């Protein structure tokens, strides 16, 4: 039973366009969400996060949107750059609990020059 | 200067063998984790230690035994390796134990059991 789902295993976009990566979750206890980026042969690195008290968080070219009623979040990258090509993992947790992050299976983003 | 380092990067071994993966962090964090990335690419928590105390122990076969000699090190020992243990194992650390802590990951150990 996967509580965090990334239903698109891959996404290809042109350089300069918007990339939208989606994530759904089933556990209504989750109140903190993160996105991690992973290059080949490296570990995941933190990208951006959002608490459930917000519906949007922005950091430069990266924006995360949270729709609590739909149990859905998305990561927008604008404009996309070839260096953004990586696997993006969505993760969720109960923010105040002694729990580890629950990860999705990742979406591979390819940004074409 | 790598923040979270794990060794070896690749490990190829026969079924039935015992092997260890080592992890060290130089971030001064109190909490360390082992995650397993399975064939479906999900990253699943296995164990978590806070200041050498085991705080998370998911449903993992008891052939897997974590050891934390100090808060900067968390090693993973696996007895009687099986084919299904083949995966990428990631070590991670965070400042505290709360669920909203950022994790810092090592580069992974690719374990192949033949």
C-alpha cells in the first residue's frame, strides 16, 4: 500500500518551458511535504518543501503547490533547464511525529535543449 | 568534503554471505537512517537512530542489523544474503527526529546478490 504516488514515471519538456511534476498521497495525517532531486549515482538532495498550512511555496524557479482536499501536490519548474534533468521524488511526513519520510517512486524529468 | 559518505559504492556477493555497509556523517546531526530503494524505485525506510538509540525499526527481516557506535556512524550488517536483498541502500542523516526534518543522503550502495 503506497501512501505517496507519482503516477508519471517520466516527463520530457523543452528547455525554457514549464515542467510540472505531480504527486498524490493517501494518508490524511501527512502535513509536511518535500521534493528531492536525484542525479545518477548520487543520493537524493533536498529541493523544496511545504507545510500543510500553506498552499504554495516558491524558491526561485521552483514552486510547490499543495491541494489538501485533493491530497495532491505538484512541483513547477519555470523555466526548465537541461541541468534540471534528474529523477524527482515526492516525500511526505507527519511533521511533528517521530516518523521518517515516506517517498514516492520518482519521476524522471528530461529537459531537451 | 562529503557530508554523508557510505562504503562500498558497489557490492557484489553470493547468496548466503554476510556483508556490511558503512555510513558516516560529518554534519553533526543527531539522527541517521537507512533507506532501501527497491526494484519499483520506492525509497523505503528501514531503520533510524537518534544519538545511538534505535527509534524506527520498520518491518525488516532480522537478518538486517543496524549498529551505531556513535552518532556520526550507522552501519548496516546483513546476514545470509538472499536474491531479494539486491537493491540500492541509502544512508541519510538529519538534525533531529521530527518528521519535517530535511534529510541529507549518501550516494548509495548498489548491492547485487548472485
